[in-house]
C-alpha cells in the first residue's frame, strides 16, 4: 500500500499566522519520508476548503520546496476553467517540479461554484471528459484549432512544453458507480472516499472500474485506486479519540453546511444526489455528528495508532485500493498534526516494502556478523 497526504481545511480552524504553514511543513516531511504524493483540492466561496481556490498555484509553490513527491490536484474542477489555461498552468508546474505533476479531474457538484462558468453546470460531466481529451492532446504537443476574435481559425499550442510526455490523470468519484465505470473506460486512475459508501460497496465499485479498464484492452490491474481517509495517528488509542472528537465533529458540521447551501440554491449535493432541503434541529445535528464520528473512527478513517489502523489498511488492500490519501487538516492544532506524522510514517513503512527490506537487511547483517 502506498501513502500520500491530502489537504482540505476549513478556514474557520486555521490558526493565526501563515495559513499555509502546515501544508508546507507536511509536504517537506512527506517528501523526505517516502510518501508517494501530496493532494491539494479546489474549493470556492465557502470557509469549508476555502484555503484552496486554485491547486495549480499551490502546486507551483510545493514544486519549489520538494524534490521527489508527486504533486497532484485532488481535485481540479475543470468545468470551472478554460481548458487551454488549465493545460498551460499545469505545464508550468510540471517544469517547476521537474515532471512530478498529476491531476484528478472532478466535474463539480456545488451549484454556486458555477458562477465561474454557468453554462457548464447542466452538462459538467460531458464537459469534463471533453476537456481531459483536449488537455492530453495539448500536453502531447498536438495543435488545437481555435477561432480568434476576428473570426480567423488559428492553431494553438501550449508553452512551455511539459516535462512529462503524458499527463497522469485520475477521475474523482464521490461514490457514483457510473463514474467508476467511466473512469475505467477512459483509462484513468481513480480517486474516491468513504463518505456515503462503505468498504463492501467500494469493493464492488472497484471491481466495476477494473472490468471497464479491461473492456478497453488495458490491464485491469494497472489502474491506481486512491482512497481519501481522514487521518491522525498517535501513541495511545483513547488519547487520540479524545483529541480528534471535537475538531472532527466541527469539520463535519462545516461539510454539512456546505451541502445544505448547495441544495438550498437549487443544486445537488456531493455525489450528484438531489435532496429535499430540510432544517436540521440543533439536537438532531448533534446526534448526527456523534453517529458520524463513531462511524469514521471505527471503520472509515485512519484515526488511532499504527497498530489499531493496520487491519483497515489490509482490508482496503483486499478491496483493490492501491493508495491512501491521508487527509490531515480537519481541525487539529498544527503542532499535533506535525507530531502525528511520525506515527503515520510508521504505519506507512509497516504497510510498504520498507518493513520487508529492513527485515531482509537485518537478517543479512546478522548472518554476516555470525560468519
């Protein structure tokens, strides 16, 4: 199992000073400790995720302070953007990072975000897949025919030329099985989470994804399935649970508020689901948050100790998950998050080839010492 780190902070919970201090320090740690990637999202016009309106800008900054780790957008909501500008921006970041960028494309769901491109909301998935194809063509150096303001057809290419010959692409799914299928048919990797789906349903959807890859002639095993999990590890289980309870509940409260706002304004919630907007009483909200926290802590997050989380990692491996995107910034103090990274690295090492390699090296050393 590979491990990456992910960010999605609520601006309500950011400590004073540099709001990107945690992002930069965690990126440096991950870069130096064999984590595979760092994900930054795209969010607009709300405190939930409000630190991240543009993943290309933050990725450019991360490219200058890291050397090894892959820098990923997770997710880029491409229907909110001009397609050619997306290709241009990320070609710059690819050069700054010496060829380490990747993008998980999302079609978006929050109706208010689409004030940036109102005409794209109703057909956002079709727009997204069309944009991916166009961006890949531009990335490979293929000219794109466009009409300028004088009505003249011109040929457009992006500069600077990207370092990577192919742009690594993920598709983000909030749980819709048809998105799993379409990602497989597109030959893309997949980014998902456990919000609104359990491990059993995830396993079925991953099987559908891999079957779809096979239908296109690709090796079904080669697609990367990345799973976002809220993450904080420490030395003692009950201490961790007490520490994360209040900030995690507040994080969930912000998420619910964002979904309600989208529904109230005539849109869908995450996953493309339509709901009736109902006022949630204060007591019902507290009960909902308590239930959600217990579910996440027990079965749907990396919250606990390295040893307590090992079984969940193994279960996810059996479902076909290849990577865990560890979402770190759900409201804990920066000092706690940075301290917890060493425990997360212990889990990463135990679940990767590091542990086996160290055991083999130790055996060789013992053998040589004996003989």
